[in-house]
């Protein structure tokens, strides 16, 4: 999957393209960069109607090639280092989205499959990542 990054690209269009490729994952653009395995604050999430150039006024256009074998950590680092765009990946778990901060070392394929499994009716999984809605680990 190739994502084109340009000043006039809306945040929501990047989020939609990513979620289409990985239906049990989503990315959120955040206002502050974070280290590998570190969560982002909910208040740092950027609204989807903003343009990428509004997040980083020095943004240089380019593209990011994402493959299902890449780790979440690598993808988050690539967005940050190449474009100055901090992102956080979330995984679907039942009706909630949880940050993958404790499992950043796993691939997109692994994360998406865990999200699919965790969203199946009657399946309960142990908390391993930070829950978006209540901050538990």
C-alpha cells in the first residue's frame, strides 16, 4: 500500500485509506511525537478535516510504502522522521479502539488479525494495550 503525502491532503483521507487496507486498525495523527511503546494522550488527536500541511508547515511531499510485514513502530517512526507527522496506531477490540503502544513491535498483519479476533462475537481478550477510553493497561 502506498500513501501519498502532500500539503493539501486531508488527514481523514489518509486515515480512510489505511483503514480500508487494514479494517481492524486505524491511525490517528497526533500533535506530539512519542517514543516507541509510548502512548499518546487523547487530547493530542488531530481532527480529520485538517490538511497535512497545517500539522507540519514545512511538510515536503512524498510517499510512504506500507506492507503488512512492517511493524507498527516502523510505520510510526517513518511518518515522524520522513514527514514530521506523528501518528498513533489503534486496534479494534470489540466496540473500542485501543492503542497498540505495548505491541508496537508486531506487524500490521498481526495487529489486524488480533483486531479481527478480538472483535468476533463472544470473544474476550485480556488487556495488553492501553484502552483508549479509560487509560487502563
